[in-house]
C-alpha cells in the first residue's frame, strides 16, 4: 500500500487514540490529530518520556518520524526516539535508529550522542535479564556485544574527544575491559579443567598483555603459574611467581 501523508495521519490518529482509550469516530480522531499538529504531538511524546512511559513515547515519536520525516523537529524526534527505544527495552530498534541517524546526519551537532547511545545500547544487550534476576554472573557468556560497545565508545572518543559524553565513555570502556578480561579468565579455567594447559597459559598471558589495568591480572598470573607447573616449565613458573609475589603478596598460590 502506498504510504501517503493522509494514511500516516490516519495511522497516527488511530494509535494515539488507542493509547488514550478514546471511543470517538475515526474521522473525528483524524481531524483531532490534524488540528493538534506536530508540535502538540511532540509535546505529548515528551510528556510521556518525562513520566517514564517510553512505550507510548516511542510509538508517538516513531509515527511522527515516519509521517513527517523532514519536519522542523525531525532530528530531535529521532534522537528522542533512540532514547525511548533504549529505555523501553527495544535495543534492536534503538540501534537501527542510531545507524540511520548517523548515516543521514554525519555532521549533526548531536551525532556524538548517537555514537554514545550505540555503545550504551550494546552494553545493555550484553546483559542477560535472567542472570541479573538470579544474581548469577556468567563471565563465560559471549562478549561480542561488549566488544561492539567498546568500539562504539572508542570511535566516539576518537572522533569527538571534547564531547560531553567522552568522560562517561572512558569509564564505560574500563568496565568493558574488565568484562572482557573476566571472559578470558573463564575460558582459561575451562582449558585448565580440560587439561589444555598451554591454551590456558596463553589466555592468562593475553590478559596480562591486553588488560593490565583490570582486576583480572592476579587470576591471570595464577592461571599461568598453575599451567606452567602442570607443564613442568620451571623457569616460566618461577618468573611468573616472582611477578605474582611482587604485585599480589597475599595470593594463595604463593604458599
């Protein structure tokens, strides 16, 4: 079906009045929306956002965006839509809107916000709802979304080092690095259980070399000590023990 402006207004009217529970006729609904205007509709969307009703806000904003894509508020509507999708638990829609905004508006004053929200949304996708509810920390879960988020924040800082979101992005990158380091340690321990000691030691060394500013350096050294011990690599074990003793004198591996 060809999507005309009139069709868009009709859909917009039906959606808005469905949300509001109004029982007036379709023609009256369409006329009411037409009379209300985009500014009033946008105000309604912002009001919904202010009270945390992001489902309604994203529905209104999405319909404004599709019906009036070149309106005076089009850019701000899209930015608000990104946030509403994110807060409303629709990360895939948020990412799609972000990518469209960046593609069509690469030089917009708020494109740094779009990059920032891409990283935040990918971080959210890395979280598992059931793990959060049960209080279970699964460090061995696929870290691909965390890696994407890290690249999103890196790109933001590289392109816009003076952005007001840069400091927050740097803090989030440190968190992600710790998450990725935990994943490497989880894999290393899996290899230990399978007696794949060379692979375990390599994972530990990877953490030391790539994530030296995380909390996972100690377990990485301990994995390496244990692996070298099993492989009878005495010199490597003693060298790693010295590093462990110097930096983590309370480690149980020193007993």
